[in-house]
């Protein structure tokens, strides 16, 4: 199962349109292990979508186990100029 998932992710990342955002609103879910850089990546992705793709971005903090994550997302949103 792990190899199949890995192969699918590698195939996805090799395609030219890896970030094909469709829908109104489009939803991107960022998930991963603790300490893997999800919040930092989210801020970078928000800035990329805002500046390079001219998208309106809204960040939502859904970490109910770590209340400081909500503050961290708020700070990132302020730094990147997106809504939270």
C-alpha cells in the first residue's frame, strides 16, 4: 500500500499541472505529521496563489488540539496579506 501511494504521489508531482485548482470555491487540504512544515508550506502556498496565480486566498486553522496553530495561521495570513 505504501509503495502504491508513493508511486501515485511521484506520478502526480511529475505532471506539469500539479496544482490545478478548480471549483468555486476551490479547497486545498494540507495534512501531514507533526512538525513536517504544514503551516510554513501553507503560508508559502497562499503567497504563491495570491501573487503568481491571482487567486483570492482564505486560510482556515482547523487544529483543535493545538490552539497556538490558530495564532500561527493568523500571523502567516497577516504577513502574506491574505484573509484568515
